[in-house]
């Protein structure tokens, strides 16, 4: 049975109307550079450096390498810190530090300020995310969970990681499922057909965002037809089998 419906170019083209935007309009709609903020359940590495390495050693916890006989299975690595539900971590010597809602730079400045009471010189603090991940599912070529090493990814980059949408995916109603620092969840609709989407405050994804691409009407209709056809074929096969059985019995 032939598939019904068709998909027009207007439905599948991204960023429609971009050619009509003037340089002045683009300048007026420029959004600030995205900077990820720390959320509960984030894993962080925190490195403290100084000209005297021994003075900062207590603040750099490492996971020891595992050795069996003459074989070393891993190199020592920095101990990651899990941000708890209150947005806090337990940092050596200093104790509890609240980092929820801070950018990496703000977290570095806060930890630096706290360390001044323990060090004679100004330390260099570096904070990095360990588990900055997003998920893409639905009508895409390769749905999966992806780790973002540079801690910055927009909606189009996320779709590219998943092999782009299939022709059956709705470009005008992509959904982002997001949980904030307080545990509140919301669903954000995104129209990727519209060129103005690049100015949306949600154009850049946050860690742990889930991007869902729903099927268009054509795909839904074809799925319904396929299911109905499958049921019809199954019913027909059963009837033929029963008829053959009855004929064999009568013979």
C-alpha cells in the first residue's frame, strides 16, 4: 500500500526568512554569550594552583591509580564533586560551599575568596563540568545521549549530533524538556522553521536538557495505515490457515 501525504519544502527548511533580516535588525537582537550555570547533580572538578604546589595540595583531592602487580590500570585523576540537591559541595578544609546557580567563573571567584584565609598567596582556581550531557530523541537519525565537552551547545548542534531530523520530523514544534535548579520541569516549544529562533533565550541548551522531535501528520497517518494493514494481513492469514485446516479435516 502506498504511503499517503507528502512533505513540502516549507515544512522542512530551517531558518526561513533569514535573508530578510538586515544588519541593523541582527545587531539589535544580539543575545548575550551563553554561560552554563551549576545545577544540583552536576559533577565538577576543581583545581587549585599556586607557585607553591605543596601549599595547595590539601585542596586537590585525587582518585589514586589502581595497581595490580606491575600493572597500573589508571593515572591519578582529580576527585569529582557531586553537587547535592541543595546546590552544595563538600570541599576539603573549607567545608560546605554553595554553588547552585553560579557560572563557572562565579564559582571560581567564590572559592578563591574562601581560600584566601588558608593561603599566603592568591590561588588560581579552575572549575569544570564533568557530566555536561544532553539527550536527543524522536524523529532523528541517531537518537542518543551526548556529552558536550565545551559546555556549550545550541539546538542545531544538538540535532547535528543526532544525525539531523528525519524528513518526518516537525521543525515547527521541537520540544525541549528542562529541569531547573529547584527541580521544576517545563516543556519549551521551538519553531526551527523561523529564523528568529537564533535570538531565543533557549537557543542554547542547558546541561541535562532533553530535545524531542515529534513526527508530523504524514508520519502519524502512515503509521496508522501500516498498523491497520498489519492487522488486516494478520487476520487474513489466520482465516486462510483456518480454511486450510478445515479442508484438510474434511478430506
